[in-house]
């Protein structure tokens, strides 16, 4: 854009939505509202000098302080450039934060909305906040606390508020975001009443208004806004003086993802020729090709094929099965051309559907169809698998199967040789495989297999798949949650196919058994998932250091996921578990083992939201250690840790 200049007024309108904080977010009582772990909006200021000039007032319009370090940093910034304080119109303070607050309040004279949290711990200092309240004169006061906290810090803040309110000659709105004032700040209400300026009172529910209003009804109140409704019984008891003032906040609908367009019946005038047939004069092959293509889309074949890739059997398609059947009933031609599309992708969410499927396997008209997907969340009888492989082996691309374990049931290894088109297989069922007719190491069974997921299998199944050659396999997932330690040996399977894999998910006992050869074998991995081994009811032990220390650096690996879904609830066990993981990562040298590793993800925790919880978290020190090596630590929501401002020990 060299030579082009955007006026500051237009640039401000462009940047404002990205930097603006909504009223609902600013007044939200939750301490989690601004704990997003996203990129800081201050990054917009670094684009160029024009963005810096325009964005600075927008950024400082709403200031949210969530830690003592942030308060110190803001105080220093305002002291160095006193013009910045003029931009601050809304100030949210989620703690006491020491003497820096007096500096901040003294340098922000234009504050209109003031949010104060009363959930302050006894080791926090409110001295600076108390001393600075008289230096501002807000229009709106928002008080927030999940519970009424009683300690010296809170009592001192309450005393300071009572003393400051008479001097706040612009204060017309009070928002109490905690549910009850019982035994709480009666002196604060008395100060508000004495000031006699309150025009708008915001409360969580009607019953809170019924409790507070009598104490301030002498004020010129125009509206009492309730954020949520109470029961009809409570609303019947509202006093006559309060009832006309009550206003309920309309729920925010937000952005709604547009739904697929509804099919609208169009009035089509009757044809001038009632015997007209589309494509009547076209050649039969042309007519069938055109109608087949139309039915392909009408029966949602592309969408069902995409759905098959993730085995999403619970996701309902836009066109119901009944609607597809109605297309088959139009004519004999539609029945002939539509059946292959109708049966192309089969999803079974309920057991009665699998029963119908089992009965249909004995019908020649069904087994002649080119079925590409069979995905079932319900149990299939193992006796159906040979029939499936024989009938659909040349067309079946996606198979997601849960088999019931029958007494002494076996399937022949030869059955798998029929699956010549299969690309994705998800198998669940401890079914024994008869290896007496083994296919040998040179077998071409399933030559197109790319993804293999094993949820619950037998040792003979693993043995067979270790002997087969899968020249195209790229992904192997073994769900360690369904196998007790030592019950199934997956080492031969990883050894046989590891060199071709780009994605691998294994139990920790498998990677531990291979030790330092594990990632030497699987040297093409870009993504690795490990399920820690059970060591108790809640605990899972970390993988071994050797399994993360290949003889040669794994250059392709960029992501590691630890599939630990639970964390010990007992404090002593949680501390011990954290110590094990900390010890592992302290001894590990990721820059040598995985030069290109960028993230490690755990499934058992979320990042703490408050300064107090951050200080107590066992994951934060680990995340900061990994950050020094350029590796992000992600929680179960996929949020990566972002370093926080800190107060040095000298201060």
C-alpha cells in the first residue's frame, strides 16, 4: 500500500471491533472472562506507526488488571506518558494489587466505569486502591464477588468506598453482580442513599432487587435492571413501588451459524405436454449418466463420503434416509440408478439397524451394491465380517466396526485378503484370528490401507497385522485405555510399520518397551500420541525417558500429545504425579531429540484463570521451562501457555 494513506478516522473504525471490550464482558462477574490465553490485542500496535497512533487510545479505553505485575507495569507506563491516562474510560480491577493502584487512579481522571472485585484474599493489599478512590469520579460502579469475603483487605476497601461515594457527584449507576447482600455492605447502601444520585440499579435477579430497593428507594431511581428472571411466584410478591421500575435484560443471541437453506416447495405450472419426459430422445447411456449424477448429489454422496473419513456416525445428514428412499420410488430408472448411491455409505447408530444389515447380507440384490462405507456404533456379530469382506471387499473404502465377542469365535486370516480397496479401518472387538492359514509376509491383503485404529483387539489379531505389508499406511492409533498393562503386546506391530507412519498413537508401555529404538524406527512421524500406563485408580505414570531419546534426532516430529484424561484428585497424589512429570522433562533434552518439536499437549488439565491459581499450578513452571526451548505446552482445550508479567523479588 505504498503511496496510499488511510485516514485515521477510517482506520479507527476498522480497528475498533478488534480492540473494543463489550459492556457484557466488562461487567461479567466471572474471573475467567478475560483469561482467554489468546494473542494480546496490543499486537495491533506493532504493525506500523499509523496503527500505533490510532490503536493506542482504543487499547487504553478499557483497562483490565488481573495481577499485581500488570498493575505495576501500567503504573510505570502512565508515569512515563501521562497522556495515556486520559484515554482510560473503563477500569476493571480484579484484586487489590498494592500501592500501584493509587498511582493508576491518580493518573486516570476520566474513568467513567469502575469495576471492583470484592473476592480479595487476605494476603492481597488494598491500600493503594483505597487511597486512590477519592481521586476519580465514576458514573458507574460495578461490584463483583462470587461470595461475601470477610477480611481486613475487603473491609478496608468497603470503608474507602463508603467514604468516596459522597464525593462521586456523577455516580448514577450501581451494578451488584453477586447474588445476595445478606450480612454484607449495608453501610455502602446507606452511603448510596445519602448521596441521593442513584438512577439505575442493576441486580442479578428480582429477589435481590426486593432486598436492596427498600434501602435506596428514596433515590431518584428510574430503572431496576434484572439480569435474569425468578420464578413467577417470586415476581407476584414485588411491591407496587418497585414493579414499574423492573426491567429484564434481554438475552444476547450472538452470532448464529446460518442453517442450510430450507427446501421450499415451488408452485410449478402444469406442463403443456403431460407426457413430457426429460432426456427422452437422448441415448440411453447419456440419459442414465445424467440422472445418476443428479441422484449422486440428491442423496448427499459427497457429504456422506466426507463423514465416513472421521467415522462420525452420530452426525445426522441433511437428507434423511426416508427422503432417499422416496427418490428410489419415482421410477424404475431411478431405482436402478439410485440404489448404488443409496447403499454407498452405510451408518448404523442403533442396534436394530445392524440387525437389518445382518439379514440383508443374505440377499443377492444387496450384496451386489458397491458399498464404500460401513460405520457402526452398535455391535455387529463377528459372523458377518467374512460376508462383508467377500461381498464388498473390492469397493469398501471405510470400515468402522464394533464386533461382539462370541465364545470361542474365530475368523480366518484369509478373510482380510478380500479387502483390496480398504483405506481406513477402525476395529473394536477381541476376536481371535486363525493363523493356521497365514498369508505370509508377502501378502497383499489390504494394499491400500492408510489409517488403522485399534480400540480393543486380541493378540492373534496384532500378530496377523504385524505380518501383513501395508505399503500405504500413514496413521496407526492404538487406544491404550481398553487394554490393561501387559495384556496385549503391540511392539511387533510398531516395529513392522513404524517406518512408514506419519501419525502414531500408542500406549506408553509399547514405547517404553522399545526404549531409545522407538523413535529411531518411527523416524517419519510428524505427530505422536502416547497414553500413559495405569499405576492406580487415577494415576498414570509418564513414559520413559529412553522412549523420548532416540539415537538420532527425530527431525519430522512437531507435535506430542499425552492422552492422560484424568489427574489425581487427592492433593498428595497430585503433587507426586506432578513431580514425576517435572522430573521427566527436567532430564529430557528436546532440542537434541526433537529439533523441530513445537508443542506438547496434555488432556488432563486447563490453564488456571486467576493470579492465585497460577501461582499454585504445577503446570505453569513446566510450561515456562518448555518455552525456553521453543516448545508450547497446551491444555485439553488446545490453549497454549502464554508467559505472564512477573514482579521481581527485589520489589
